[in-house]
């Protein structure tokens, strides 16, 4: 009989020395050569820091972009530097709209065709060269970003309250599943259908009203990009798009329910059985918090290492051309001698500006490779943390399934015991599975990079081949995630290595392919509707709150530029919170399903080989053979 504790017979696997070597080399080079000040503090067009004591810029702590519009140039993504002159200005010498990270976005006015900021029309750069500029119009996108930041500053406490409400609602939903799974899930399905139906009716009403108003028939393409999103709500085409999208979603849900109604009943019954396991091991509901903390540490480590790598070396200057066909564009240059060259004559308006930090040593020549290595390690660690969580939860729920008497035979602290086994015995298997997935994801990143490079190319065959490769690797990543998940469940049950567990899981699923087809997507669909219901419910409350439609708290509502900024944040955050809780349920269902298949193959229900599944679970999954 398979037991989760069979992992005790496994031997610890050695850690990967190659990964330690690459990681150590990457870390050591970054920590020795990197200078995070180069990223944290602003630098002008000549790579000098602002506000540093002992320098000419000691009293100039604010960075001023001469033409903020040029920051929208695609070259920014390549050179990591805005292609416009950047100078330091004292805090008191400029009228600041908003200041963020010592960068300012000033109020611009024009006097006699000259840019004027705080009555100043002349500026000097770090080399004491005079600079003047013709009219520059403030970028609407910049002001919109500043207003969004102000909205977050004014509403962050209410956003947190909304997320706490989502947390409480998710917990209540999970607890109710234990006792009223069928009723609650059918209520969720009907509620989602009714909410979408109301959305269809509302969109049709708005579309009918706007169609009769003059000027509302303008298309979205005609008005282009607008920073005020409410402009689009006055267009009939906007509501027509919403109407078509909601009708498509509603029809898809109804078709699924009509043709898969029997499977929906089976999936609901399986979720009810899974809720029993969760109720016996309630600590599993809070394990996503551990995963979140580990991911936060991993992301912080990756970010700090990336900063040190990006700031390694000396200042490198490149030609920022005003014209796209300049032959010297992105070529290295020397700001001291740039005006003496013929670059300015060949490319009018070109400037020699600071681009990034680099060098000519072997370390700097392979800096890009080190960045890729750092990214690969990051993906590896993220996938390992997720794998650790899946294996831990699978071990806890497997201990519930294989207990002869429930809950008497369930081990004490099953979650902690499963976590300890995963760390002590299965680190190598989890790391190997995470590495395979990380390599595929790395290939996808490289393909996306190549795709961005070939966007302007006219080679149709190359573009088509690249598109096919992206599609294939996307499918491969989805398949590997599915196989890894089931392999980790088998590892938690038997304690075997990754390859053996993946093979056994694949063969077991193929022998029960009918049941897999019945339960896999249907249960995911039901859990998705639950997440949508929770996020939508909290979103509706947030909408009425931020639009001053709740009379009791109207005086407490902050004044916002765009109410949709905190609204979308609350909806997205609520969905993530609900996803964290429901991911535990999904892992529980998958684990119980594989344990059930193993139980059927190893036992026959006789007194000598009794089934360890409950009678209800046996009747539920036996029905899948006929559907």
C-alpha cells in the first residue's frame, strides 16, 4: 500500500554544483563591480550623479528632462536612457508638479518661442555648457502618470480595506464549501450568469442611447489615445465592443453548462470531497502566504543582483540621433570631443549622451550573458518555490487520503511533516523539474526578444517561423507545468525521483484519460467562477464607494482624478487573493484524484484489499466511467 511516509526511505540528493558556480560568479562580479548609486540616483547626460557632496552638483538634487516627449522613443528600451538632454537643477529653482525619485516634471510655458521654467530660459549642463530649447509641450501621458500616483497616495488605505474584505470573503467562501458545496457552487454559477446578463443589458442600453446622439458614432481609432478614459465611454462603439464581449462570455458559459451538466455535477461532488480534506487540514489554506514570502525574497534577490550587474563598469556614451536614418545612431562617442566631429553635420540634432555602464574587461564583455544567467537562476528559483508548495500540499492531502480512519489516523501536523520531507528528501527532484520548466521559459524570453528585434523586418518567412516557435514553446510550457504538477504529487506519495514519478504519473493519467477529461477542466472552470464572483463582488462595492454612491460614507471618499485607478487595483488584488485560496483547493482535488486512481489499481474493495477512499468519493468517480 502506498504511503506518503515512504519518502523516509529516500536518500537526500546532492545539490547542483554547476548552478552554485554560475550563481557565485554572477554574484561576485556584480557585488565587486556594481554600484547601485548609478541606478538609484539620477544621472545627467554625462553620467554624473546629482546632489553628491564634493561635486559641482552638490546643491542640484533634481534631474530635469529637457524634452520629456523623447522619452517615448523605443531606443529607451535598448539604451536604458532617455534620448534628451538631462541637467541638474536646484530644488528651489523650479516649479514642481510632482517629484518622484529626484526626477521632476515641471510646468512648461513658452515666451517668444523659448521654453521657460520658473522664469528661467537658460540652463547649463554638468560641463558648464549653455543650453537653450525651443518650445516643448508637456506630455499628457506624464501628467496622467502623476495623477495616477496622486490617486494611489489618496486612496491606498481604502485599497487595503478592500483587499481585507476580499480576504474575509474568500475565507467565508472556503468555509461554506465544507457544508454547502453543491448549493454554493450552483449559486456561484447562477450569480455569474445573472451578473453578465445585467452587464449585457446595461451595455445594450448605453449603446442604444449613444447611437441616437450626434457625435457619438466616432470610432475609437479616430480619436486615438486619450489620457481621460471617460472619453471612450461617450462613444457608441465602446459599448458595442463591451456588448459583444459579454455576449460571447455568456454564450460560452451556457454552452459549457448545457453540454457538460453531468460532469459539472461530478466536479461539484469532487470539490465537496476535497472540502472535507481541507477542513481536516485547515493550515493548508495559509500555506500560500509562505509561498508569497519566499517569492518576495527571490524577487528582491534578483532585483538587487540585476541592479549591481546593470551598474557595473564605467560610463558609456552613445549617439542619440534625432533622425531615424542616422548612420551614427547608437554608436559610442566621447562627450568631450563630440562637437569637434562631423556627426552633428551628418545627423543634425544628434547628441552624445550617457547610455549605460560598461567596460572592455572580460567581465563587462559577458555582462549580457551574466544578466541572462541571473534571469535563468531567477526563473529556476521561482519554479522551485512553486514546486515546493505543490509537493508540500500534495503530501498533506495524500496523508488524509491514505488514512484508514479519518481523521484519527491523519498524522499530527501533516502540513509541517510534508514540508519537512520535501525539504529533506525531495530537493533534488523539485529542483530538476523546476530547471526543465525554467529552460523552456528562458527559451520563450529569448524568442520574445528576437520577435521585438524583427518587428520592423520585412522577412515574412522569418516572422512566420518565429511565430510558430513561440506557439510551440507556449504549448510545451503548458504541458510541462501539467506534468510537473502531477509528478510532484507522485513524489509526495512514493518519494521516488522526478523522472520515475513523471513517468508513473503520465502512465496513470493515460490509463484514466476519461476521468481526466471529465474532471480537469471542469473543476478548474468552477473554481475560476468562484474567483470571478469574489473579485466581482468586491469590485462592485469598490465601484459604488469610489463613485460616491454610498450615502453613509460619502464624506470619507477621497477626491480622485480617476476613480478606476483604485477600483482596478482592488479588483485585481481581490482576484489574486481568491486565487491563492482556491489554488489550495485545486491541488487538493488533483491529489485526491491521483490517489483514487492508485487506490483502484492496487485494491479491489475486498476485506483483504479494501479501498481507502470514502464511499462517496468511490461513487462519484465511478460515475465518470459512464460519462
